[in-house]
C-alpha cells in the first residue's frame, strides 16, 4: 500500500492506516484530535487578541463563549490554554510557576467562597484546611489575587458558568459583583464559558453584560460547513478508502438528525462508523456503516432509557 493509495488521509493517519486492524481500532477508540474548523479558528483568533492586548487596560475586554452542551466549548478552551502555555524555561528564575491562562470550573455550589476554593486548588495553593477552617472570604480572595499576580496570569477562564443559575439569588448577585471586581482588581480579561444559561445569568446585570462580548458555537446544520468538518475528521481516521458519501445532502441531513447537531455527537458517530468500516472490510464510511455503527443519538438514548426503566405500580 503506497502513500498515493492513502492520499485521502492526513500524513499521521496514513502511517496508522498501514498497520494491522487491531492497532487501527485502538487508534480510533483512544485518539483525540483538534479539528480547526473556521468558526473555532475565528474564536481562537479573538481570544488570542484578548490575551495579547487585554491585560493592564483600565477596562480589560471580556468574552462570553456560549455553546450547547457537547458542542466543542471545553475542547476549544483547552486548545486556547495549550496555545498560550508558558515556555518550559519561563519559571526558572521565578518563585512560582508561570500560568498565563488559568482555567477554572464554576462549582456546582456557586458561592464566592466555593469558587475561591476551586480557584486556589487550580493554582496549586494550600488547601483551605491548611489555610484554616475559619478562613474568611476576604482571606481567600486576597490569597487568590496574590497568586494570580505572582504566576503572571493574563487571562482567567471560568468554564461551566451556567452553574451560577443553580445558586440562590443572593449568591448569584454576589458572584456577578465578584466578576466585575476581579477584572478591575487584576486588570486582566475574563473569559466566561457555558451553555445559553450562562448568558441568561450575565444578562441579569446590564452593566456586566456590556462588559462581555458574546461568541457563540451554534448547533451544526446540513451544508457545506458541516461537510467540511466531517471531511476534515475522516481524513484523520485510518481508513484505506475515501468516504465520498458523507458529502451528499441526504447523508448530512441524516447525520444531523441522528446526532442532534453537536460536534461531540457527530465525531462519536464517525468513530463508531469507522470501527464498523474496518471490521467489515468496507474501509470507508458509507450509509451502511453509519446505519450499523454502535451509536445511539441523544433522542435514541432518551427513548431507550424511558423504555428500559421499570414503570411504577401507580403508572
């Protein structure tokens, strides 16, 4: 098998495609890859500008990244963090590790104290137990701000910001005030990320809403952009034949309907279909391998769960 025979694949996938089936199946099941589709690249470009030009301004620019669950938000954030990692020798002469981008998840118990505890843990600070059980919010705040400054943080990312709506109204208001305070105190941009509910939470404070530029990752729809996304992903799967059927309008519609249009579900279906393609000897993703893939979409999973759950006697 020559490189010409595998010209439909990326170079790394060409190398894997020449290996035995078991190795290829392991690669598909375990592999992760970044697909730089245009919308994601545009958002990364915007975040890079925020990283470069945002710090130390009187009013640093903030961003609110909004996406449905499983539509690539967290993957994009991790890509942004990795792209802006400190060089290996950046902290050689410093007392603390250099952390240009700090990513923290909004806790499911969305209080200011709990947020600071999670943030301090992410920063590698002493646990609250070592700080003292009676540590006040002011103590946690002072420690968190001091560490963020000492590690050279330029952007603070708060993922799962929609968890804020799970808190009491007083807690939500206190945290919204905290967001405003952090930007002013640190002079660094804040990137919030979450589902549409994150936008609802920010909108409850008009002044704060004006400080966050909204960027969206909408659901995928049948069309050229989705076809390009799928083609880019299949080029990374070590199948020995191309998969032209995926570009057909009917096939695209079927994929979107089955997956619900999120990138995570689409890629899961493609991986499952690639497994069938290897096991069957088809070596390409076709309508038949899509149909036979060991995959249940969100609606199918919901139906299966409701069907399998035993009904109560009252029902």
